[in-house]
C-alpha cells in the first residue's frame, strides 16, 4: 500500500471528510509517482474543490489556488 508523505498527512489534518475524499486520491497518485506535487483549487461555484498533480510543483508539496 502507498504511504502518504508526512507533508501530505499534515495537509489533510483537520480537514473535513468530504474535502479529504476529494483530495486524497490525487495525493495518493502523487505519492505513487514521487515526481510531482499537487495543486488544490477552489472554485466558488458548484464544483467546489478540485485537485490535480502539477508538474511545476515539487513532490511532497501541496499548493492551494483559487480558480
């Protein structure tokens, strides 16, 4: 099983279950590749939070952004 790096675990600490359910699969994908970090975007519309692996972000780093 893939282990999330400490930085990702710390990022998820204290977040809501729905947020974790949205973001965790992308953190797992990043942890599996160990090549790139994750960008978490917030869209004030109905889609809410989205996350994706971002090649411009170093592995182990999460960047929050607003769409």
